[in-house]
């Protein structure tokens, strides 16, 4: 039985307990709990901005590849789920519970949901709230969410990781090394030593201040995340 026929059959029986404590063997597409939850999350995302459009179904089917013979059943399930966003948190929790030992798989799901969100050219504030909540329920750190968001929407110009030129998931030591290297290159004393005009020194001072501010912001975020209690019900 195909991935998508299992989805349709499972939805008809309303059976999606997802009580396993470890990732099931085999491909996720062969797991009815996975395929049903992914379909529901994609459909409910389409409703998050209050304007579920045909293009979002097209994006969903492009990401998750319904088989031609099963597309009708899958679309009926999708249309039913997208009538309301209610219940999406339960589906996200089930995926986290079932696949908490497979974080890359959960990131792939978030990645696919972002693809759907940007399919109409605009990601609304409500869609971002939905996606961030799904990521949180998946047990992902804010840095994972920010990285996936940046891939699809671009990073903010003042994002500290953009300023420092490092990935979101570098270690604290790597972050500190990047900060020191950039600060060394941008330090105003270097501009003074080269005999540059006052205006160049002022630019260097502003750049050094921005580098220091970015490092301080990144470290504050990391300390806050480390102090945050784990999500209730997460593995």
C-alpha cells in the first residue's frame, strides 16, 4: 500500500495514536502516523492566514509528492483538515513524540511547511506564528527555526549571526572565535595605525560596536535558551 493510500485509510478510521517512544523502522512515508500528521499540518498551515488557496495545495503536493492514483483521497483529507487550524498542535506533538530521536526528519517537515507558506509569495504574521509554534512543539531550538526561516525568507540584516558571518548552530567557542577575528580586523586602532582619516576611524568604531553588539546578543540568546525549561510533554 502506498504512502498516500495509507493516509486516506488511516484518516477514515480516525486512528493516529503515535504512542511509540522511538522512531519506527522503515521509511517515514510508510508510517501512517507520520503521513497523516504531515498532511494535516500542511493543510492547517494553508488556513493559518485565513485564506487557504489552491496554490498552497499545489505546493504541498510538490513537496510531499502524492501518487497520481491516490491524489483524490489525499486531497479530500487535505480539504477537510484545512477548514480550521484547530488541532494542529496535537499533530505536531504526535510527530515529536514519535520522531524525537530523528531531529533531521522533523526539520525536513518544518522545511516543507515553510515551502508551502512562501508559495503564494507572502508569509503572513499568522503563518509565522503557526510555523514557530510547530517548531517549538517539535522540540527544536529557536536557532533551528531561525535557520530554516532564513533559508526560505532571507535573514534579517541585523541578525547577529549574519553580522558575525557564522551559522546558527556553531558552538559557543566557534562563535567567540569568529567575534574575535572580526573585531580584530575592524578595530579602530588598525585604522589609526594605517593613518586613515578621522572619518574612516569613525566608521571602524561603528563597525566594531556592531560586532560587539551582535556577539552580546547571540550569547544572551544562547544563555536564555539554556535556562529555558524543556517543553512539557517533549522527549
